[in-house]
C-alpha cells in the first residue's frame, strides 16, 4: 500500500511540475491558465496522498524516493515539443493513469481506495483536452497523423517505464498481481487498460 | 481597476509557472513539494482574480496581455541558479508584491480590495523560506554575502520592470498616484515598501 501511495504521490508531484512547464507552450493566456489550473489540481492530489502516508506513520519523502528516477525519465522521454503534443500527453497519460488507479483502488482497504479515487482527474480537464485536440485536427487533418504517432510513443514509454518500476518494486507488483488474480488476471487488467485507451483514441480518430 | 487586476492575475499565473520550475532545484522531495504547494496557491489566486474580472464583464486574457512581456522579462532576468536563490526570490519578491498589493487594495472599492487582500501570500510560506535561508546561512556564513547581493539584484530588477510597467500603463499609474496622494504620496509609498523590505533583509542579516 505504501509502495502504491508513494508512486501516486510522486506521480502527481511530477505531473504538476511538467504540466506547469508545458503551460508556456499554450498559444494564448486562456489556454495557458487552463493548463496551470490542471497542474495545480495535481498538487492537491499530492497533498492528500502525502497526508495519508503520514497518517500511516510513513514519511512521504521516503515512500516517493524509489519512484523519482523512473517517473522523471518517463517525462524526459515524453517532453512535448508544442501545445498539441502537451495536450495529447495530458489526454493519453491522465487517461491511462486514471484507469490504472481505479483498478488498484479496488485492491486497497476502503479508506485508501476512496482516497485514490478522489485524486483521479476531473473529467472536465480531459474534456478540455479532447475538445482542443478535436478542433486542431478538424482545422488541419494532417495533425491527426502526427498526434497518432505521438500517442503511440507515449503509450510505449508508459509501458516500458511501468515495466521497469514493476521489475524493481516487487511488493508493488505483488499487490497488483495478487489483486488482479494470479492466472490471467494481470493480462486481463492490461486488456482493460488497452481497450479504454483505444476508445479514447477512437474518439479523436487517432487510431489509424 | 481592470489594469490592476490584470497585472495581479498574470503576476500570479507566471509566479506559479516559475515556482513550479524552481521546485526542481530543491535538495529533497519534502522541500520540492513545499515549493509545489506554494506554486499551486498562486493558481488559486489567479482563478479568483480572473473570476472577478469576468464578473466585471472583462475578458481576463485581454486584461493580462499588456503585462505578459514585462512580467516574463522580470522572471527571465531573475532566474534562480540554485535552491537558495529560488527561496530568496520567493522571500524577497512575494514580500514586496504583498506589501504593494496591500497598499493598492486600499485604493480599490471594498469588494475588489478584499479580493486582492485574499490573494496575498500565506505567511507560512514566507516563514518556511525564512527558516530555510536562516539555516543555510548559519551552516555557511559565506552564503549570506552571495544572497545579499542576489536580493539587491532582485529588488533592482523589480523596480526597473515596475517602472517600465508604470510608464507604459498610464491608467494604472494614475490609480496609484491618485490613491497615494499627489504630492509626496508615491514617494512615501515607496519608502514604506523599502522599509518593509529592509526589515525582511535585517531579519536574515542580509543587509550588510
């Protein structure tokens, strides 16, 4: 449990820092502020999870340290070059992260599970990213190709960094494997995540 | 009034972005998260001020646009190179900004004035920065010299960018001059800001 909350806490903290940085890519102040607001929500999530760790008698910093390198490397490998790449990263990354967290929330005791469900991203931010991306693709259909490839790269980096975390953090992996069901449980969990991701890509016609 | 709220709104938005960036300079995750929390508070302030502008029938983006260049140039000219410079910037910059805003809040109608007072920085963040700086100076007194020069540079950049804004935005300057009192009112206002800044520097023995 500590393993998972440490990952969630640092994931939120770094998502905040990178979204704040990406805000400068926005084409105008309204959009720039919107990404700032989305980033600030991550800090709120971080604070809740860190407070819960402290309630459990765990130093939040100690719980987060193991995840610093893989999460930073994920973000370094997926640094958006422009506003649409930044929004795609939010849309794809937050979508997968939320689906994954909703799955593991079910494996935690009710109080911790509720907390994890509370820090899932507000749907209005996904709706904002989706609407922005849809408008950009309609204005210039060539954009879809580029973002489709970018989205695949995001998923690839997410998987490879998640695998590294899974390999290094046996107790975290154990929690997920035990919860998902030992036989094909993990495989099914990945199928559910993949299906949901595909649905998001289809919604924007990014699955060609 | 719109001039002032536009400046406050964009000031908060950019303070957020730069503090989020500076968080990566922190020596550990606890301090990194603390700067993240401080940054997120700026977004909250931005949202309140932007909402007030909208209530007044003003597009927040239009009200902020004139301040993008001077505020960005101020931050570009004062980009901290390490954690202690980042904290000094928070301590010095937020201090001056809050003193200035408290002065102009008195010039606005009561509702807008209350709003500006609400977005002043929470004292616990200044206390955090002050305690961090004091500990660093006690551990290595040579640090005081370096930070003292850095603080002077911050004040110099703040003044020169503020003068540029004042020269370019006649109606903002008019509001302040009219409120402060036409004769030596502005001079006295600057004296009050300078005195308060000196007191903060003295608290850390940074006035040598």
